[in-house]
């Protein structure tokens, strides 16, 4: 398995550079590296995981499509944060991605990648609709600086942000998208976004961003939300139409991803003991709450939780 991953890593690294490099010559080295990173890791982890689930390797057209979506993810985040573009402009761009020589280099590349993606997917209509949903989720995420957001509202924002993005990634692949499979990918994206928020709890709190992790005073309640998503994903894997052996291999991959969240949650449980079991993010240092997955002990915990996840 390790040798296979290394081979996939080497191949996708070369593929992403060859595809993206000609488009990125006008960007800074930092911007290029960010796009290459997404163009590498989105296909490597999400693309290859889906290939395991369906029991078939990624085709050339699919690899182009998912690599484009990876690069677009980096550019879209930057575009959304760029004050020079209104929400109306971005929405119109996604609905009608017209090439314009007056555009900034970043915007030009985004449109080029969008066209290339659409020409390599059989799910164009669905993909365009999901691009709008991803945009709407990004707009809604601005509300996370609002201290009055309820937990239910934060759950919706969190799940939509991750869920619609994961559903969009799925459109890079040719297989027919069944309703229960689409629901599964939404749940996978939702737990992925929640996991990111758990790892980013310190920085988000400093930035005044409200997440399910920053607003809680009870880590066990946060863990319950995470476990519920985990349980829904396992139910979703059970009912999708792929072969049982492939579904079990996919479940093993998901277990490693989901287990990271449990390791981070455990650290937050431990640190809350400093404050009588009540989680008070403002009272902790960065070292207290940042979960370093490179530490040997955390790697051992990861394997422990991954093994436990598979049994659920």
C-alpha cells in the first residue's frame, strides 16, 4: 500500500505541474505553490479514494478534471477574499465563465481551469449548480464573525461549506451519481470541514471566527456531533451500490481521515481539565490546543482510533 501511494504521489506531482505550470507563469512563487499543492492533494486523496470505492483507476479525463478543481479551490478562496470583486460579479462569473483579457492573472487562470474542467466532466449541469452552492456557502460563512449565531446555524454553515465542495469534487468522475451516494459525499465533506475547524480552533478564535469548536464549552457535546456525522457516513457506505469489498477498502481510508478528528478532540478534552472540565478556548495557549499529528504519540493514537472506527 505504501509503495502504491508513493507511485501515485510521484505521478500526480508530475501531472499537476505539467497541467498547471503553463497557466501559472504570471503568478508569484507563493501563489503557484498554493495552486500546485491543491492540484496535488485533492486528486491524490479525494480522487484516489473514490477510485478505490468504485474499483477502477482514474482515467486521464477524470484526472484533468479533478486536478482543475483542486487548482480552482485555491484560486476561489483567494478570489472570494479579494475586495475588488463583488458577490454579484463572482456569481455571474461562475454562471458564465467568460474569458476576458482585462481580468487579473488569478481570475484568468480560474476561468481557464473552469473551462478545462467543464470540458472533461460528463456532469456539467450538476457541476455548475454545485459551483453556485459552494459560492453561497462561502457567502454564508461570513456570518461566522457574528457572535449571535446559534449552534444550529453554525452546523448548517459548516456542513454546507464542506458538503457542497465534496459533492463538486465527485462530479469530476464519470460514474452516474446516485442520490444516496451524493448524500454520502455531502456527509464526508461536512465531517471534513468540522475536523478542520477542530484543528483550527485556536486561530479561528483569535480571528473572531465562530465555529462549532470555538463556541462550545463542552467538548463531549462537540464529540457527540462528530460521532453522529461519523455514524451517518458509515450508514451511507452500507447502502451505496458499489461492491462490498471496495466499500470496505473505502471505509478503511475514511477511518484514517475521521480518526484525526478524534485525536484532536481527545487533546481538547485533556486541556479542558485545566478549567474544571469546562472548555474555555480564551484561557488556553496555542500549544494547549493545537494538535500536532507529526508527534509519534499522536500517530499511535491515530492508528488506535482508526482501528476503532472500522468496527463501528
